[in-house]
C-alpha cells in the first residue's frame, strides 16, 4: 500500500495539471495584419493587427494583450501590457516602418484569470515607401496605333512580351519583386509564372491610383544566370470596358490609356548583406508572341505556333526583339494592393458533353461560374479551335445561348502547334458561363479536353447554412456561387455580358449578405477606395465604381447611397473605423450634395432614378426612394460620426435624420400606416430605415404582411424592396410569413429559380422557366443568370433564420435570436466572424425545439428564446424550448 501512494498522487497531480492547463491557456489563432496573414509589401503607416482566440470552457475572455514588432531580430516596438478586450483594428504605434524590410510580430494575451495565452504572430514585409526607392521605368513594346473606327469593328491588339536576362552574382538570401502595369500583366521568372494571382495589378481609376504587387521570388531565382519575362495586355486600362460599345459612349475602349506598359524591379539581397536591383528599363527587349488578341470582354486568341520557346529563360536568343518604348509615370498615386487578388478558386470537371450539331461539342460544368477553362487537346498543327461560353442552352436545339452576352464576344481561339498533347489557359480574359462550346476540332474531343476554372477574389467559406428544406439549401449554394462569380476585383453586377461593372446599388444591397458568406474585409477595403475615387466633384457617388465613363448624370438615388451604406456595413461587421475615416470626407460631401438638392428635408429623385429596379409590382416613385435613402444615410452618418468621436457631426446628422423623418412622415405616411405609394417596397423602406412615426410603425408592418399574404405569400418587389421586405417582416415578428416567402416556389420567388434548375442567382425573377410559354416576356439581351442583387436574402437567413447578429460594431457582443417558426423544422449554420466562429442551430422534434449555439472566446451573447432571454459568455450551449 505504502508504495502505491506516491504513484497515485503523481497520477492525480498529472491529471489535474492537464485539465487545468488545457482549460486555462487561451490560444491565439489566425494572426493577421491588415486583414492578411503574413502580408507582403505593406505601405500603410500604421498597420493594424488582429487575432482570434480559442480555448476550452465557458466565459473565456481576454483581459490584456501585448504586441511586439521585431526587425532583424531586434524589438522595435512593444505595446506593453494593454488592458483591453480588443483583438482587432489594433494599430502599430512604433517608429516609422522602413522600405522593403521583413518584420516579425508576436502577440500574447491574458485571460480572465490573468493567465497568459500561447504566443501568436507572424511576419509582414513592407513595400517601397519612398519615390527614390523606385528605379523601374514604365516600358512597353510598341505595336502601332490603330486608327480604325472602333465602334464598328473590334480592335484587338496583341499582347506584348518583355524580357531581360540578369546575373545574380552571389548567394541569395532573399529576392523580392515589386511590379505593376498599366493594363494587365503576368510576371514570369526562369520559365515560371510568379504567383497564382491573376488580373494584376487590379482595377482602379488609373488616373488617380495604381497598385503594385510584392512577390517573394527567392525560390524562383538562383545564383548565376536568370531571366525575367512579362506578358502585357490591355485589360481594364486600354481594352473594351462595360457597355460602352452597346450604348455608344464617347469611347468604347482605351478609357485610361492606349498602350499598356510594365514597371517593376527585383531586389536581390545577398547573404553578404549587399543588394542588387534589376529594374525595368530600355535595356529590356520586347516583341509580340502567340497571344494575338487579349481582351477581358472579347476573349483571347492564342497561336501556339508563334510561341517563343524559352523566351522567359536565360540563354534565349532575343536578337530580333526590339528595344522597348518608355512611358511616363501615370498621374495618380502608386500604392501597394490592399485587397484580395483574383485567382483560381475551384476546378470543375464537366458533368456532360453533348454534340447538338455535327462538330459542335458542348461541355456542361454543372454550375454557373466566372472564370476560364483549361483546354487539353492533341490535334494537328494549325487546328483552330473556337471556344465560346454561355450560361444556358437553347431549349429548341441544345445550342449555346449567347444573346444575353450582348457586345461581349466572349470567344477564345486556340491554334495548335501539333506534335502531342497541348494544354492551354487564357490569361487576360474571363467569362461568365456554365457551358463551353468547342468547334473546329478534327474529331470528337475527350471528356477531359475541358476543365472549368472558377476565378474569384474571394473564398466563400465564412458561412455555413442548411435547413430542413432542400430548396433553401440549394438557394444558399446558388448565392455563394454568384457571390464568388461577382466578387471579381470589384463587386460586379454580372460576369458574362458587356457590363461587369462595380454597380453601386447592387453592391450595397448585397454587402451585408456578402460578409456572412465570405471574409470580405480586404476586398471592400479596396473597393471603398474605388468608390471614393469615383465620387463626382459635386458629391454624388456614381452608378458604378470605378467609373471610367465621362457622360453626365452618372448617379441615381439608392445607387449613390452605397457611398454611405457600404462603409457603414464594413464598420458594423469588422469594427473597422479606419474605413470610416477614409470615407468620411467624401461622405460629408455627398450629404451636402443631398442637402443642397432637398427642400424641407425631402430629397427629390434625380440622375438616372433606377428605382426599385426590375420590380414585379407597381413602381415606387423616385421622390419617395430618394428621400427614404437620404433619411437612412443621415441615420448611418450619425452613428458613424459617433464611432469616430465627432460629436458635433453626430448631433448634426441626428437632426437631419429627425428632419427627414418628420417631413417624410407628413408627406408619405398616412394615418392608417399605409404609404402614399401603396407598394410593398415603400412600406419596407419606410419601416426599415426608421422613418415611420413610432405609433404608426406596427400598423405599417401589419399592412406589409397583409400585402404579402394577399399576394399569395409573395413579394412584388425588385432590387431594393426584396431584401427589406424580408427583414421588416421578421423585425416585426411575422416570422411564419417570412418563412413562407422564403420557401415559396411560385413566381416570383427564390424557389422559382431553384425549381427551374438554377445553380446561381438570376437578374430577374423570371429569367428562365421550363414552361415554354412564359419565358417570352423576358428581355433576352438583359437577362443575366449571375446577378447577386436578389441574393440579398442571405442577410435575412443569417440575421433571422439562424439569428446571428452583432450588437454594436464588430461582433464582440452578439445577439442570437433565431426566428423559430412552425413553417420550417430545422436551421443549422455558422458564421466565422472577426472574433471567431459563431454557430447557431435549432431543430424541432414534436413540440420540443432544441437550440444549440456556440460563441467564440472573448465575446458575449444575448440568446433570445421564445419566452426567455439568456446571457452567455464564450462556449457551447444547448437550450430546450417548448412550443
Ligand atoms: C445592371 C444592374 C444595375 C442596373 C442599374 C444593369 O444593367 O446589370 O445590376 O444595378 O443596370 O439599374
């Protein structure tokens, strides 16, 4: 017995230790700087740090944190122990950062019992911060200037190839490339593409701003001979853009410039501490090559017989290549790219191949994406393969439907070199499609001749959703697919036709939905700058951003308001006050523009007045919409002013909001709670924006519910009304009705598109139907099958269906208020917030409903259950409710 005792004690002690320590120390996860993990080339003065915390048990909290930043192993800044629960938006406050350096950072936090967490951290590198750091010149290969009428015949110049050989004399420690272009470029080193990113350097108003990229190329360069190659194409800078050709704008291409040009430099740091810079200059050599056409909208043509084998490797004979032309620096700012790059996000194998006509092969990729294909063929030299893209097949003959592409030619051509298997992907174009048509092949191609490559700026992995209704689960997939297809450098309206523009109305209507599905913080950080850059001198935000067209009247109420609503959304979701600071000046100017246009706080319609776009019901007047949005803007401005500590402005915008509210109430809202407009949209906007007199609001909501119910549990709304009808129904407790609308399958509804086989969200409620007789009314030319605007119901699915909402900004305090209804049995989902994973699900079994929730460390939540409210701290909880 006596010998047993120490062993027993030891065992007990060990057990206790493991439990206590596992329970106790928090773990720092997902450490990021400026919304990126280990970002490269930062050029912001005070980068912001963030992390998440995980840890066992409940009610876990951060009581303090300490950050340290090191350069070359030496600490340059230590925050000291900061007693705060903040885990994001924490600014670097050390000495000025230096150009082209590698910094390391660490963070340690303390929990509720003052126990330290595991250490987290990472690295970040800086870009070129001073003008004198830039050694590269803008260079291009001159291909002549085309004077033909570009309205009547397409003008598609070839891509340009630039190359340079260099010697790295010593042992390399680190090599970094800083590169950009006016146009689009692909950077290559020693025969390989640098990075997976595409559509570089991104789209901005190039007269105001051009972004550069920073690539760590240490692994692509070796001591001895090296070669750098660049392929340049027109892109947004010089190519066809939007609907300019269709609507005969003052220009149809070359909106920012005529000749694409490249600029960049590679910094090679040797182990002996010396540095060498290889910069773009006139000693490089240029030529054209196999890419004879490269245009975002029109497509790419590649003649493999014209390849310069080995051109991007050392030892290539470039004797016949020309000296490049030099171009001047563009007028705007040169900055490091702040967003998320377009890159391949998903590979799709075809599900079917058909031959509707002899020699015409159509591949079905199974879903409607934005992207390109990889072609794999073994055909004789000179075989010209034409590749066309479509979202749908024609009902009558199974051929490709292309009317809705309008002036986007969306055709790629590959000319084979022969002699074996050839694999090719276009680089400078993309299409919106589910079907791919190949013609020109000598024989039936194999099933694997086509692989779909979905391109996007984002991953759609922040949110999970499922319910007991399979239709709604498909709907959720469709929204994700469509968001991915349109979060393409800027938030576009659609990826297929001659548009693909950053339509402001679509973007703000969908923004909150977008945040639940994907981490869009960096994506919107970038687009909010585009929006600010595109603001008209008189204060209105335009119809789309970037805004390349110069015609007057490029704004519309409910579209221009994206300038206020989108920054607000990013602040609300990520607690990002810097986004507000950046946007503030422009927003104030916008509000002054609205005030100037108003009489007695009522802002009349103006500009293009898109209204409740594509509504299926009676139109809501432009004046009503303009005033409603003006009031809403004022309300958000007051809240944002508060967040920025601008007390006077907060008071001012509160008074503007009150002014609008009272004038609006008098003019548009009747004593029975109805509006002068008599539309669902008017009721929904008036209520959601808080413009109803308090005593009339419940009456208004009841009338909205009545209107929807009498319409057969269907809305009669367009882009603006739809999202707000759902939110208002639930806000005022009409959950059963909201669920009936949500699960509706008759036209117009989300279920209608799912029942008709959609894999994406359509522009119109009736874009397509299997019923031959009812599809005729649709305008075939303006009928996109990939338009996220009507997918804005995702916001309702999260905020009400699952009930995941933030109280105040940034999900530190959470509201879990699932809309439990007898109309549906189960909802399950989660959202990866800036503080970590929040999950919520509820399930009915007989008369019992189980609600399961999890909230991350360092957050609290109020859980609203039928008949009771619970306050919880971090952890997992299960509740039972009797119905
Ligand atoms: C776009 C929209 C946009 C609208 C303006 C359309 O052509 O595709 O989504 O908001 O124009 O009304």
